[in-house]
C-alpha cells in the first residue's frame, strides 16, 4: 500500500516531461497505406535485442511505448533488455493492449466498478470519472445450462438462458452504455475464447497514429489460446482485483484529482519471466489429432518443471501445425503451469488471417510492422537464445491418448485405456484409485430407461460431451468427430439413449462448418445435438442424469464415467455421482459414447455390431487425415468468419429490445438475488490503515495437500442443502430457480456461502469429506459458512491450515474473495500455487509458509488451537514471523485457554509455543 501511495501522490507530475524514447519513433511505409508511426526497439542500438525471445520483445516494446517515468520507468526498459541476466529476478510492468472478460468472472469486475461509482459519488466526486482506461471486452458465454438435449432443440436452452439470466443481462447492457471503453458481446454468439480468436484478435493494434503488437490479459484461463496466433496474452482472475484496488487507491490517495487518468492505467506487475524453448521435430502421426499433440506436449512440459515460465515454440515441426493446432496447444499451458505458450507470427499465421477476412491493407501493415521490429518468425528461425532451456518433442512419438480419471495431468494412451481403468478400480482411493473390491468389479446393474432394459457396470459412460473448451477452435478435430459419426451411422452403430450426450460449440462458426460439411445431422442422430453456445458441462452446468441411471449407479456403487473434450474434469465436477471423468478429443468422445464404456481395447474389441451382426472396429470408421483436410479446405472459409462478425454486430432481438436505465449510477434492486452492491467500499476511508496483527484466531479449516480452487471457489450447481440454498430459499426461490454459482457471481451473499462448499473438500477437523467444519468453541459440526459467521459474530479472526500446493488448478478470484469475506486473515500451508498466492495477498489474506521440513503434522497441530500472528507495518518477501499457538479446552461449558509447550517459555500461568513461518508476499 505504501508503494502505491507514493506512486499516486506524485502521479500528476509524470506526464509533464517528454517521452523518454521519442528518438525510437520510426515511420512504417507501406504501398497502400499512409505512413504510420511505431517505436522501433532496434534503434536502441543494443545487440541484446536480437537475442531476446519473441515474447520478451513484446514486453520490451510495451515498456518502451508506455514509459512515463511513473508506472513504467527507463530502468524497467533496461531490465527487460537485460533479460538474459535478470530473468526471474527483476519485477517489470506490462500494459496489455486490451482486457478480456467472460460473464462469470467479468460480472464481479463490473459490479465493483458500479459500486465504485456509488462510493465516489458519496464522497462528492463525479462518478463519470470511473471508467476503464484500457479497452475492455466482455463476452456473455458462461450462462448456458443444458436443460434440454437429444431431440429437444438448442433454441429451448437459449430461451431458458435468457429468461434465467435476465437481471444479469440487463446489468451487462447497462454497463455497455454507462462505461466508456466497455464492449459487451451478448449471449448466444460464442464462447469467450472463440470470439477472442475469431473476432477480437488483431495481432497488430493501431491507436493515436501508432502501430504496436496486440496483447491481452483476461479473466478466463483459456485466454492463453491467443498465443497460438502470435498475440501475447494470459488469463488472470486477479485482474478483477487490480481493477478494484486501483480504483480504491485512486480515490483514497488522489481525492478529487482526475482519477480517470489512473483507472486501469496501472500495468500488470510480473517477474521478468524465464523462457523455455520447445523444439518440435519429426512428423505427426496420421491417427494423432491436435488434442493428442496437446496432451503429449503437456506431459513433456509438466515433467520439465516450468511453473510460471513462458514457453516459446520453434523448430521444423512448428510449420506442420496449422493456426488452429497452435491455438489448441497454447490453450493448455495452464495445465503444465506455464504462463503462456507462444507461437510467433509466421507465414502460416498470415495465411490464417487471409482466410478470416482480414483486409489486404491490414495484412500489409501487419507483415511490414512485424518484420520491421523482428517479431516475424522465418522458416529458418532457430532457438531465439543460445542459452535458453530447450525441451525437444518428437512429434513421431505422440499417439492418441486421454487424461483421467481425476486429473488432467494423468495421461493414458488409448491402447492402454482398458488396462489402466481396471488398475484404477484396484488402487487405493487417491488421485487415480477408487479401491473397489475385486469381487465387486464385475457387477452388472440392470435398469429401465424409456421402457427398455439396460445394464450399467464399472466404466459405463453416462456423460459424453463435446464442449467449447480447448477443441472447437480447431476445425480438424471437430470435423474428424463429425466424419466419424457419419461413418458410424452408415455402419449401423448407435449411442445408448440414457447417455447424456451434448454438443456445445464454441461459436456459430463451428455449427456452420459442421453443417456445411454435411456431418452435423450424423452427430445429431448419435445424440450429439447442438445445445447452445458457451461453457456448459465443463463448468458443471450439465442437466441431471435420468433418475434410473443415478439409482443404478448408487445401487451398485459403480464408478460411472464421463468423457468430455474439455480441459477441466476434477472428480465430482461434472456430476456428483460420476466419479471417473476423462478428457479426450472430440472424435474419441464420440467413439466412447458409441462403445458405452471406457473399458474397451479399440484394437481388439469392436465398437459394436452393424445391422447384419458384423463387428465394427474403430479403425473402420476413423477418417483419414486426407479426408479431414479435404473437407476443411472446402468448408472453413472466409464466409464463416463474416457470418460471425455479422451476428456480433447485429446482436439478438432479445438483447436489442432489452430496456435498461439511462443513468450514471446503477439502480441496485434490493430484492435481486443476482446483482448486489458488494461490501468492499462500505468503509471507505481517506486514511490508509496498516495491516493489523491477528490475535487469538481459530482455524476455520484444516486441509491436506493439493487443495484446488475447485475445492475453494463456488462453481457449478447450487446443492439443495447448502448454505447458499438456504439463503436463496429465504428469498422465496425454489430449487429450480437457484441457477448456478457462476450465474450469481454478482451476489457476494451467495458466493460467500458457496466458498468451500465442495462435496470433495477433505477437512481434517471433521475427519470426512464434505463442506462442513468444526466450530471449536461449541464442538458443533456446521456448514463452513455458518461456522465462519458464528466466529465473526463472536469477534474471532480465522486462519486456514493446509498442506502442499494450496490453491492449484484454474485461477479464480472468488477463491480469495470468498475466504476474505468469511473472515480468513491468513492461510498457513507448506506451499502455494503462485497465482493464487498473489490473489490472497491482493485480498489482504497473508499466505504463510511453514519452514522447510516442517508442516502441521511435524508440529503436532490439531487445528483446534488458537493462533496469534504479529504483522509488522513493513512486510517484505520471505520475512519470518512468529506464530503463537494456544490450546482451547471446554470443561462443563466453561472455556479456558492453555498455551502449548513444545518450545517452552514460562509467562505467568501460561506456556508459549513458538512456530516460525515464512510469509510469502509478491513483490
């Protein structure tokens, strides 16, 4: 805070001086365009520039262009230029060209902006000053739920989406009118990453007479897909927090000064990243899809330990990958914990943009500029730096595979799938095991569905979803799935009707080319109906399974399976009764749906029998690479992208006819259960308080290793017996009206109650799985929210005890916001996921780390102690703090404290146990 205070207090003086890098301004001459200006880093005359990786050159250009002596200093430019020596050490600023939001994570940002307008208005400041400075696009794509499938139409799902989310949509439309620099893409257009790829991407931006590289920071983990087109970008949910903090400090420190100059003008701060080179060699197998390549590369990079690093691709194998292949690969970088996976622009990229209706003039500027600043990859380009860490991936070695049954990093070759699943049944319960007794592994459970008897067993597929995440940016894999469906239907194969099948394309473009190629009817005949556009199954928005299926699963205690073409499949995420979930390419999703089980060896066992009783194997219906490419070339054409642009520009009748207030301040509805003014600004003060010490805190939760953001942050459907459900019922809503946590992210009351509400939460305070905890003073087992509420009412601060890798998984702002509103002041863990650690710091929660070799068990902590932590006014990274641990006992309802005695210091009637911990604070 002090650092921000100093910066803000001198901000008004920063624009008085001339730009320190005016001498680098150059003129870009093109044949058909007027001369355009740009900052040319080569005019620095420093040979180190050409030794920089391409992605670091983008960071350098942004620092040069945005250098104002305040947020970005000349020292920052020199630090980036000295990347070879300062990587992973120097802190640098980065100002992206634009911001990308999706509605689940974007609505808190806009709600906070609306609340900030209220706050500044109450303090006598013009609320019109509250606007994002950086161009911001919000795509409404996470509202879709699957209420109807099979022969019921996607139109019904879309109608339900609009009715169910009308309040949210009205708020979004108000934001698009009230705020400058905010653009909203309405629902039923496409998923956020598809729209980003197909509509918003520019590669080279133009503003105020200057051209510069396109770049983006978003609130969706799939933002990284854009790196496949040579556009630097990543997803960070803490971006929403940056918005709030920046606005907050602007008002506190600058008072009535023109705050618009600083709102969202603050760059993202990051450690100068290390860059890992990924060299692709060899040739791609004819049976391998881009998803197989993704999983193969993911495995190599995960094993290499590249957390927090940039990955940059080069080598002869890169030229074999289409632009769609590259974006698919770039999408998965969060799964191996890299920040970005960057493919520099080359001839393949230019060819892609020629097919997507980029004007010739735009293409000319793009190519000329990128070559002028050496951001264009030539076919002969080698590793961008001689001492760069290089990981070589031989494309010949990549064969079809899936990931699961519980984690995306657990890759299984398709040829070994049956054997691996059987071993999972035998293994103890863990990251892969289910511990099913051998005598029960062959159980068959009969059940009735629509008048016909079927049987379920361990490994039966009950959910098969081709969804927008990861794959649909790549026409080849979707066309492969469609051609496989066509051949399967022609061979007389079907999908059992009780399997919950769905097709949620990333955009209308996908539907267009599936239809144009003639394969969409065959997908529909197998049950893969288009259910709408947006994230659905992957975020837990799937429709309930048939009751007869659920009853059969429970009766046999079966390990039923879901197969999806997404990038998230933690246990229980798709459906709480589906324990095994596998990530697979779209054609394999279709194949496993036809087979009806994951316990199949495709090489030796048939998918099924045709009408003549002849066995049909996967190899009989799998399309060749030549077939797919031929269809792709004739269907994925410029008209598809024109159609998408037209849909975005026209909008929908529902959106266009929606009435919203024409007001500067948002008219909050106190009865709304979707949109609520958040409490973050309710105690706004012009005085900045220092962090207070934590005294006599209770442990709200005592958790183990690998607690993911799925365990922490509210996601998916709202359980009927949850604290959030009780709140909604108190507002006279029925369970059918609950909607999902994602849809209600604009209501802090719902989200706080949904924090730590995962059915898979393992809390050592209660010794079993579930969203419960022990209220230590009373000894009662309560919902996590109810316990936290009682602690806050009694004036007790809270901490959380955890093991290794706390906060791993996809980045989510509510994984930090929720604990903050529950009253959590600190998390004491063995280690943290880096991004989540930053989020905790941003929300004012101290991430404290045990000393090496220590943990809660070695220190004999039970979680029932009381914790006191003295926080000094000046906090520094890796600073050691003392934690006093006391023990709380209740005898005959009379509570008293006794401090422990491991390292004993007598203090009157008490003994004190001193634990030394690191505090981890992002610099």
